[in-house]
C-alpha cells in the first residue's frame, strides 16, 4: 500500500546553489558561449526579438544585444541561432526521482535531453526503511552537488521531504506520523534537521497535526506543499500558508467547489481513512455533478490573496482517461524507462485503477474547465508532470503537460510561463531564473520553431544550455542513446 501512496493522483528552498557567493561554475570552467542571430522570446510578454546575440560566461548571461552591434571574442564557442527560438530552460514543478543510481544515470540525463533544466522533487527523502525506488536526502543532495560541479548531467532541483502522512487510524500519534499539534510541530524540526527544502503534505494528516505543521513551518520559513489532506479545505490550506496545491482536482478542489461538500467530504474522508479506498471516481463524479462555480471562485480568490500556487498535473490524470486512444505499453519511449520503474508502472496502473475506478468523461471536462477558470482568475499555475506515475515519462511528460494546459485554455505564452516565470517566482528566484536577461542563469533551450505558434514546438529542441554546459542536438541524442543502453543493461 505504501507504494500506491506515491501515485494516488486523486488525492493526488530552493537550494539551487547560492550562485551569488560561491558559484561552483566559476571554478569549473571559464567557458564563453555566444549564440548569434537568434529569436529571443520574452517570458513576461511574449515579445519576440529577432536577430539577437547572447553572450554567456560561466553559465551566466552577460550580454544581450542586436547581432550587428556585438563584437565576438575569438575564444568563444559560437552557436549559430539563425532560424531558432530561445527560451529559458523548463521546470517540471512536480517530478519524482528514483534510486540514486537510476536517477544519476537515467532520469537526470533524460530531463536535460528534454530541456528540463529544473525540477521540484516530491519527494526527495525517505524515512528508514526506504523503498527501493526512493533516495535519502543525503543522496539527493549528493547528486545535486555533482550536478553543480559538472560531474553528473542533470537539472537543478528543489528537494521535498518524504510524504507526510498522518497517524494511522487506531494508532498513537508519533512525530513521523503525527496525529496532534505537538507532534506536527516536532516533525517540522525533524525535517529541518534533515535539510529538506520543503515539506510534502499528504492526504491523511488530521486537522490538528496539519495546523501544527503549518504554524511551525511558517515560523521556521520552511515551505509546505503538496496535497490538501482530506481533513482540510483548499481555502484553509491556502490560509495556513501552504505554498502550492497539487493535482486537479479531486482531493484538492472538487470537494470545496461542490454544493454537497459536507456530505461528500465525509464519505471521501471515510474512504481515505479506511486506507483501502476503492472506486473513488464514483464519489468524484458526484462532486463534479454538484459543482458550484460561485463557491469555486471564492477559493480562487483565496489562492490569489495568499499567493498559493496550483499544479494541475493534467498529464498524470490523463492516464486513466478511458476515452484516450493511448496505451503506455505501446509507447516507443519505454526504452528509456528503467526496469524497476516499468514494474512499478504495471503495479501502479492496477492499484490506481482499483482505487479510482473508471473516470467518467465529465470528470475530465470539469478538470480542464477548472484549470482554465483558475488561470482566468489569475491563480499562478505551475507546470508539473508527476513523472514516475504510470504512463508519464521523465522529462518528456512536461511537454505533454504544457500541451494539456493549452487545451485547458491557457495561451501558449501562459503555458510557457507555468514552467519558467511562475516556477522562478515560486522558488523566490525571479531575479535569476525564469526569463532571459543579463545576469540571469543561462539555463536555456534553443528551439527549431516558435512555441508561441504551437506549444508542441517545445519538443523541437535544437540545443540545451544547462549548468554552464552546451548540448547540441548531437550531444542530446547521445545522451538519449546512452540512457537506452543503460536501461537495456
Ligand atoms: Zn506526485
């Protein structure tokens, strides 16, 4: 059952390295990269500036200007950007990793090969005994420092705690599975000591414990993010300072947006507390049928007031869409999926479908409408794939999420912002990430075609700059080839 918890979608800081003082890139290289004559897309307003040259030194953008006005240094590596579009590296704000060795040799490289230069990992730690597809925070941190020193190809990562469940029903409260306020507070200190970047909230935390965690975490400025426990309303989580809420929308929003909230919430809580929930989509369908737009707009207002981010993870919920003409078993990208992950996907699909039951098309429709409405209301959305759950490929999944966000009503620019500007804002790094400006970190993607014309063009990757290194198409293909070989071993 513990395994299934990783994926129940219905229910669903930033130590990017302190670049200001001890930037490891400086010791690593003194490389100079110049990208000439490219079209630069401003993530703020979607303005496309043609014929631009960028100079990148040690992984930082030092110059941006019209190509005919910039003198090129003979030592620089010149990249001809003619006909290409340059955007910031993308962030998958709801990602999962696996064991240390698999993450190092397979998953991390896959993110870079897909232009995903940043990830938020839910979760990047585990309490002993750890599941074989998990890493401890020491291992997660170790990999991150290898990335920063150029020893491992991988994205920057925001590292979440292990899943915080509440006390199991009938058992006594403990610090690791809190059932009361005191243990909730103590848990925050335990997680602070472990050095996580945020606390990953899960479904079963009782109210008292949740508010204990939230209050103490706020005091200690340790963000909390994740699911909304069944005992809490989304608006309460927002008021309590939860920084982001994950998965649209069962468990996160459908309940509070229903005119039958009280009755249905009780039934759902009961199911979750049974720890063997089954056929939850029948209750979700009731929630959808009793959807009350005015109630939902009130929740959006809360999110806006409290600056609560929302990560829909639409691509993950697509996997149990019965009308979708897609079977992950036929996907050519399975060659990039490690064997143990593949085994997990098989189990995950079975347990997810058992827990959720069959998804009615009305649920999907409502989900997409809510995401569109939330966007219109001004709620900050984050692109997150939930890669690691069945059917969602590491790295690739983020691009599918962007497509689905456009289907839900976001413009192409707004979709791009969920993986760039909004991600940087979430991470309090708007001064160095999320756009292309002088002094910003040069995590960048050169695309063959304009993503503002068609969001699917984010997949047309010509080259990636990450962590001071330049990967042309050939190097990206080599990364993919090596991953496939590693998987086949
Ligand atoms: Zn997840």
